[in-house]
C-alpha cells in the first residue's frame, strides 16, 4: 500500500476513478453514469450522475485501514438517527443487497476499499463568503450563530440517544487526544520538531492529560461528536441546512467540537465576536456553563495536537508537506500560552 501512497495525487485519483467505476455497479443506478472526482484528501469522493434521470449521488471511497467496517456502519447509522430526529444529514443509499457499505476491489489498487453512497445535497457551504472584510465579519457572525445552534442540536441528541448493540467509533478521549497512541498519530514524533519544541509539547501534553481527567466524562459534556464542525461542512440551500462529512465523528467532549470550529480563527481581531456569536447560537438550544468554558484552552491545545499528528502520519501528502511548519509554529504558541495560563 505504501507504493500506492508514494504516487502523485493525480496518479492516485486516476486509480480511484477506476475503482469508483467498479463500485457504482453495486448500487441500483441507471446506466450510464457520469463520475467526477470532487475531493481526494482523507477519502476519495466522487459525484455520480445518472445520465437518464440526472439524479446525483456522492460516492465515498475510504482511506485504507482508517475505519473498520463496523465503525463505518455505525457512522451511517448515527447519521440516519440524526436525520430522523430533525437534524438534516445526507441520505444514506444502501446497495442493491441492502448493505450500507460495500468492499470493492480492482486490479489498479493493491487492496480492497470500503465504499458508501449518499444522496446528493445541494447547497452552499455556510462559510463560503466573499466581499469586503467588514461584510465578511458581519456574515461570519451571522453564520456562526447558526452553526452554534446546529452544534447544540447535535450535542443534545447525542446526550440522549441510545446507541444500538455493536456500535463502534473511535474516541477523542484522553488516550485518543494525548495518550501513547492518539487517534491521528504520535504528534510529538513529528520530524521537524526541535528538542526545545519537543520538551514544550511534552510538558503541555502532561498538563492536558491532568486537566482532561479533572474535567470528567459526564453525559452533559461527553458523547458522540462530529469532530470536524467547520462551516464548510454545513451546506445551506432553500430547503434548509445539512451537516455533512462525519468521517471523523466519534466519542468525545462537546467542547472539542467548539474548539475545532474556532481553532483556525485564534489570534484574529474578530475572534471574540465570532466566539460570542457561536456561544449565543449554542445557548439558544442547549446549556453551556461558564465553568465548562474555562476548559476551552485545553481543547484548543488538544485540537492542535491532532493536527500535528495528522501531519506526522500523512507526511507523504502535499497538504502535510505544505502545512507542517505552520502547524508546528501555531501549536507551540498555543502550548506556551496554555502552560503560562
């Protein structure tokens, strides 16, 4: 598999396109279909359109060895439960044999891949904004109130939903964020880190473990989370708003979702306004105490650690190569503030 990931992104995408053509045969779609790559990052994601009916779908080919079959079925089960509760998610399309996921092979890839299919969701990303900077700020504040409401609805559902037997997702808990083998990788082993940066990260990691243990995992603060709650994953259209891309979803602290949403705005002059808007929207739906929010800096650090781990375990990708230096600089600054605070 390592040979495959040494290919250029365009070469990988070409091979995934061949696999996509094989995969759609397992669903009850009308031939012929048009298949086009949308995104190739963690997963290879394709649009699929039936030529005769013009109906569109989204085919997702999963990164090898990231999720078990049970974890993917659990993700799709949770999405369907959210939709039934009134939180709109993309419709899950079973195969012709009524499977939620399908294992697909082709000669152009060295191992089989898990695939699933969704109904197409029209809409514009909530955070896709243009125009003058002042106008951007106003729109962002409006959008983050809506985002806060959607996040709180998901957390409220999560805190009361009973998972079915066999439900399996990874956990963004102490071990998953700062343990010996975090979900996204051993961030302290990121190669460009200097000795002094490693020492800083180690001290911050130790404090983070202690603080997360103190915070606890009561059901009012810990449960199923989206874990990638960014404006680009909320699509808005005339018939409402849908939350997409549950690939990173799992068990974790609800504050981790807030930290994820705000992380890339840290240090901006509009941050306080954006945070206030997010909090205002959230609190119209669900309680969030000031005592809990005192732990938010810990979750900013934890989120930063995950991005370092991502860069370490995906160091062969163009994105990791381009962003590693920036990630290290930003997370080390957060770690210094965290330790001094």
